[in-house]
C-alpha cells in the first residue's frame, strides 16, 4: 500500500505543478461533485419536471453515501495530505511537498472517494433518465445513438475532472477515486431497479431513516467496544492541516450520515404531506415557478450554518436543515404558490 500511495502522491505533485492554472476548475469540480449540489440544485429541478427521476436521484444519492460511510469505516483509507507526513516510506529523505487547499482537509477516511462515488451515481441516474425520456419521445434511432454517445462522453469528462480534482487537492489517492466511480455506478444501477421506491409509504421512509441510522451508529459502537476507533482520522486532520480553520465538522462521518437521513426523511414527509393534494398536475409555468422560487430560498438557506462546539447539537440541526431543504421544493413552495395564485384568482372570479 505504501508503494501505491507513493505513486498517488507523485501524481498529485505532478498535477499541482503542471496544472496549477486549472486550480479554479478543480475546486469547482469538487464543489459540483458534492451531494450538496444534488440536494440543493438537481433535486428541486427534477422534482418539478419528472418526479420519478427526482425520487430515484435521492434514493441513489442517500444509499450510496451511506454505503460510502460504511466502506470508509471498513477500509481505513489514508489521505495524501496526512499520509505524506506520517509514512516511513521515504526514509530519511525529504517527503514530497504537497499543497493544501481550503477543501483538502476532510476529516473522514479516504477510501472510497465520496465525491467520485456520489458524482458517478448521480450523473448515471441523470444520463440514463435523459436517454429514457428520449426513448419515450420516440427519438429517431440515429439521433438517439448520437445522444447516447454525447451524454456518455459528457459523463466521462465530468467524472475524469472530478477524479483529477480530488487528487489535485491532495484529498484522495488515485485508486480511491477509481474505486469511488466504480462503486457509485454499481449502486446507481442496483438502486434504479427498485420499483418500490416510487410508491414507498411514509412509514417505509421513516423505517428506512431509522434503520440506516441505527445500523451505522450500532456498527460504530460495536467496533468501538472492540477497541477500534472509527474516528481516528479526526486527529490526523487537525494535526496535519496547514490551517485549522480548513478542518470542518461537516466533513466528519456522522455529519454526512445525519444529513442524508434528514434528506430521506424529508422526501417521505414531503411526498405524503396533505399540503400536496391541491398542487399536483399543475401547468408547466407553475412548475417552473416552483423551481425558481425553491432555488432562491435554498440559496439563502445554504448560508445557514451551525456552531461545531456541541457535536450532538450540530448533528441534530444538520438533520433538521436537510429535512427542510427537501420540504421546500416538494411541499412548502408549491403549496404557497398555489394559495397565492389560484385561490386569489378564484376569489376575484367570485367577486
């Protein structure tokens, strides 16, 4: 593994030296690959265009990120920015000099890459959804073939840039991003075959939230009782990050767990809310209005952060925020716009 890690560090140094001018692109790619973009941007848009695709997107993202957490706890992957300082591989010689960036110092284990895994899963869902829509619209075979090739190439380029960005940022080794891409696509393929997710009851959403949370916490407590410290990476991040303010609690394993559980809980509550009854099957203009208003509100809500001083409070508030993020486009915005537009219209007609 040390030899594999050393090759990864050499590649990271090469990218940082040769492609320094692309730092902005790599930083942007890492930001877009984060599941935060899925919940705050992709989901609100798809929900009002094709609800089934939005639901699949959420299930794939949540299950994939939950599995990523469990795999990271099992595989104990190092990260380049701390490994290069602690390894004995280089002996008495100087270790390679790796640059760090504000998004380098993630606090969880490194394998597989969550960004690569999430990007692969989410883009697989969206690309296959677009191809399915083309089939539904009876797209001519030749045009469909070109569309398929173009979208596949687009996905390939996006994943390549995401993987390069994670290595460039010294957050992951190359084998970790490759493992992330392969695992993400596999999860997306498997979860996409589950037909029950489109008609899941509220109880099933709540049970899934409880089960996934209990399993992860129980697994953590079991290994802790056996003397295995699953939060061993927190100390390494705080020790080797060049700026302490770059170490954020929201990159910790439990932070992602509670965000995802809040998300899946929010989908269940939103889909089965009684407020949804009057807002179904509305016009395209109404739905686009819902998308626009939702994105504006979510942009504002995105700036709402919590103090990391109390971990339990931080995780609880993260769960609540993630739930609200989903309720906004699924229930709250459509209901409010419906009341403002249609009820006022009917009131004027009555007068």
